[in-house]
C-alpha cells in the first residue's frame, strides 16, 4: 500500500466515527414531552440507541485495527540514519534527529509528518492516479556552534527524493524576538551562494538521501500513530458501555 493510499484509508474510520457521534448527539437532545411515562420510555429508547451507536464505533475500530495490522503493518522503529540518532516522539506529530559534526557543532533536525502535497504527473501521463501527487514534509535544521549564543537555522522542504532550502537565518538560543528578520527568500540568492549552502547542509548529512529516508519513516509513523490513536480511543467506548 502506498503512502497516499494509507493516508486516504484512514479517512474511512474517521467518517464512520463522525457519523456515529453525530447520531449520538442528536439522540441525546431533549425534546418537549407531555407526561413522565412518555419521557421515561423515550429515555430508555434513546439509551438503547446510544448503546447501539457506541457498539458500532467499537466494531469499526476493531475492524480498522485488524486491517492495519494484517494488511499494512507498521515496521519497527529505526533508531539511526547515518550519523543521526532518530527520536520517534511517540504520540506526537513530528520526529527529531540529532548528531554531532566535527568537534564544535551539534545538528538538530525537527521533522513534521506529511503536511502538504502538490500535483505531479509523469511525462505523457494524463491520468489522475495516486502517482500524480508528491507529499511534502517540513524540516527545521538547527546548527549550534559550541560557545555561540546564536543558532544557524534552515527551513527546508523534503520532497520524496530531494531537499529544498526555503529560508536561512540566525536567531538567539532563547528565541526571544517575536518576529525576527528571516532574511531574503532563498531563491533570491545568487546561484553560487545557493549551491554553497546546499553543500554546507549536505556535509552535515542533510541531503537528498535524508529526504528519501524521512518519507519512508514518516509513512510508517503515520501507520504507527494511527493504530496507537485507535487503541487509545477504543477503551473509552468499552467503559462507556459498562
């Protein structure tokens, strides 16, 4: 199953949960009544219906967990990539990589999960299939010089097979300024400066190979977090029915 296929498949359970929740809310609303007997009857029916909807949610979650584990099981966490240590940040929407470079630098990379996409078509392909989208990941690369009070920060895009620098600027370690000057758009710099900055990052391991790794890793983290989310939600509906 491709990354895009898995992401789309997660919407099925969410749609089912939303529909069931909407019905529960609708049936929880009180309506004017004429006598206590009718009120009691309607309350009993409403509680039965709510229980049925919660049972449906439980069945949907069980089914989705089983499908995810049987047909698209997550892979084990990969703790390293090259010189980088990988912190998977369980339950969060980003990961963090860290390494030392030489005797004086620390490099930290914060990586979002998939946060966008752009249309992409292969040459001669006019169809609207899954291969027509490129997923996007944002990288914040911080380079710390030991003894310095500033950080050199890169804002990058990681596409499926390449890194693209968007911004380069310096900031204080404490980020005290609300709106620091972020420098010119990277594409406004002359070509030699752009190439030099790509080489600078590449020497520290932030290169196209890292982009390929991060797309694989993020696709797997999507699966891990999705199953983790369902496993956390499931017990709530079990308790509400007890």
